[in-house]
C-alpha cells in the first residue's frame, strides 16, 4: 500500500514536469495547430486543444490495462497517478481558471490567485512564441507574492 501511495504521488508531481514540457515544446511547437484555438477568444464549448486531454489519457489507460494484464502493480499505480493529475487539470484549468464549466466561484486563496495571474500572463501571448508560465500547479513565486499583497489590501 505504501508503495502504491508513493508511486501515485511521485507520478502526480512528475506529471507537472511532463505537462510543462509538453505545453512549452509540443503545444507551442509542432502541436500549435491543435493548441492555437485555446489562445483565441471564442464562445465554443470545445476546442481542438481538447485532443491533448485524450493524448495524455492514453499512457494512463495503457499503464493500468497492461499493469493489470501482466500483474505489474507499479504500472497500475503510475496510471492512477496520471489520472489523478488529469482530474486536477480538469478542475484547476478547465473549471477554475477558464470556467468552461461554471461550477467553482473565484477562490480568494493566494495560491489559487497566483495560478490565475500566471495563466493570464501565459494567455497574453496570442502566438506560439514568447510564452511564459507553462505549468499548471506550480507558478513563479512572484505571482504568489502579488496575490498575497492583493489579499492584504482587502
């Protein structure tokens, strides 16, 4: 059980690095065709960018399926770590930041405000070049400090 929790946790946090790298070098690189509409204002319910959710789901599914088939618990735990990150991605990026599903109200926590600030900075660049703040859960400290100062002024 401890091994499972450890592997799931390490995979979850490792996915932030994978997501950062994929966002910077794939989505803002060769995959820009699919990611571009995410940086453009629109009122559509879906984006071409949503395909990346499926792309990230494939390794999770394979790890779980093959792990169960070949009785490899570590592979199953890795798959669940990827799923856990995907769930957080939906909640943080799609529901909280972009409010594609009107479910969560704005949260006044400095951490969540920092995430929103960093994401706004990322989206101020409409092209694939000159981007910054490619992560989802970890943002530069300066945005956290800005959020704390903003909360202190209230």
